[in-house]
């Protein structure tokens, strides 16, 4: 009888093992699904952030290279002095005294439009602002807007380059020099031939 009892328990034990294996497999699938969902949630923001940082770095490098090239080929100082004293604005600028739809009509503006005038790799328009910062005789800092296309995004990239102006530095957009009346930057070093040291700043972002 003991043999019959043992034989009777065999199928029951087998079915129990099958149910246990099925339950374990189901639990494993559930855990795997949860882990996959958590990984997807964790990676998505990081990927977007990395992409934004990559684009920002590209824009910063392009702006820095543009400024370095403009300084080397001597088109940066003429852009800073492309000023019309009679109008109190950059030459042929809008009523507010700056350019709103692209760079100024000179070599520096052409470089800006060629570098940032096309769509980005994502198909989004690239915008930029250009400012000229200068010192006052009281050692305060002021800013003159050269190009303004709007309010930069949080991922905007910035590059700067300094330019020295002297008392006899000629205006590139009108007759006279920077020491003439109504130039936006004042003579911050009145006891020397140095007139002012300005900083050209480019701010670039995807719209």
C-alpha cells in the first residue's frame, strides 16, 4: 500500500512544481518590466540634458571661433565702431539703434549670418544677440546692443572677446574717430591715448 500511496503523490508533486515554476516566471517578468520602466524614466531626462549640453557647447565653440577669426582678420574693431554719431545708433540700424533681423551690414555681420543664419541640425532656427560692454570714467560697466533677436533660452551659449579702442581709432561707419561727440562708449582713460576697452559678447540659442 505504501507503494500505491507514493505513486499517487507523484503526479500531485509534479503539478505543484509546475505551478511554482509558473509563479516564479510570472514574478520574474513583472520585476523585469518594472526595472525596464524605471530605467526608461531615469534615462530620458538625462539623454535630453546631454543633448542640450552638446548643442550649447557647439554654439559656444562656434561663437568663440567667430570672434577669434574676426579679431584676427581685423573686422571686429570696425564692427564695434560702425556707429553713426548723427543718429546716435549703429549705421542703418532699426529705430532702437540695433539690428533685429541679422548681423550688421559689414564683414562681421556677414560672418554672423553665415555661422548662425541656417537652421540647426534639429531643424530649429538659431538666434543670437550681440552686445558691446564698455567702462565709464567712474569704472562702471554699461552695455550697447548691436544685435537683438529676442530673449535667450535657458540653454543659451555665450562667448566674449575684448577690443581696445584708442583716441585716434576711426569710426568705420562715419567720418571722425571715437573721441568725437556722441559715440556710445565714453573716454574711460582720459590721461592716456587709450580710449576704452570694450568687450564684444555673443549670446546664441535655439528658438
